[in-house]
């Protein structure tokens, strides 16, 4: 027995070293496996491009699908796209969409025409059934009481309208003016003396009168023009002649 011990010792030592080597190799394999996550194999039939790294769980795309980007229209070769024209009535929003229709342009205002002037002592037809005339014209000393008025030489004109129609005529919009000189400078309206506004209306077969005072220098009374503007739908009637000094 003592003789067998020296011969079996090298064998036992070799076995121990082999076991230790196997254990060390196993430990290294386990560490390598833990440090490198296992590759996810692609589904069968899916080609894997050569040279590309295998997809790992950390780098795999999310399971939630993302929205596809909206394609941007290519710019026209004619130039940049024109901006939306704002709407008109400003309101409205700052910009109009393609479905919105443009607002209609306002109708142009018709110009009021004036009939050729007649002599101061003649009547003139304003419209069918209604005539106007300067029934009286006087030189007065104008009296100022309203804002911007200046007292001084003036002319007082009485205008009479006759209603020969079969119904009442509204006179609330009627305006009387006076112009003097070759340049037809407007005479400033004064508050007195003896002014009287036209009534609001005139009955059928009746007359209505209004008295108006205008500042007119004495050296500009050889040519005066008195106008009667009845409404925007009828021409202005005019009377021309010499005013008293």
C-alpha cells in the first residue's frame, strides 16, 4: 500500500487541476453570457442583411406605431405660393379660406345732377306735381348767433314749393343754398333776421315756404345762384340772377 501512494499522487493532482480548469471555464462562460444579451432571431423567412448588427431588445423599434409624416407639397416653379388674401370685412378672421366667397363691392353712389338754372323770378319743376320758385329776394343786415357765423351784409331768400300732386309731399330732406360771383363761392348761412325753415311736408294743392339768410358781400350780388335740393333721387333745381344791394 505504501508503494502505491507515490504513484497515485500525480494522477490525483491532474484530476484536481482538470476539475479546477473546468470550473474556471464555466465561470467565464456564465459571465460572458450575462454580459452579452441573447440576439433576437428574426421571424422565419425574413432576410437579414449581411454585415448589419443583430437587433437587440434595447434597440428594437417600439411596438406603438407612429404617425406617418405628412408630405410637403413641392414649391411651384412659377414662384412662392401666394398668401391667403384676407377677408374684407375686417372681422372676421384675419385670413379667408378657399371656401369663403368674397364680399360684394358696395354699389357706387350716383352723383346728384343739377338742372340748368332758370331766372330768379321763374318757377321750376322739382318733380312731377311739385314746383319751386324764389318768391322773394331782399338785401338785409345779417345777424349771427350760431357757431362760426359772422354778422354783415346779407341776402334773404324766400323759397316756395307748390304741391299740385294728389298726395302729401315730404319736404324734410330739402336743402336750400346760395352761391355768388363768377366763381360761385358759397354764401354762409346766418341765423337772422327773419329766417324760417321749410315745413316737414306740404299737403296736396297747398304751398310751403321757407326763408333763408346768406352772407353775400354787396360787390358780389350781380350774379347769385340759389339751389333747391329736394332729394337724392331728383336733380337739383337752380335759379340765377341779380340780387338786390
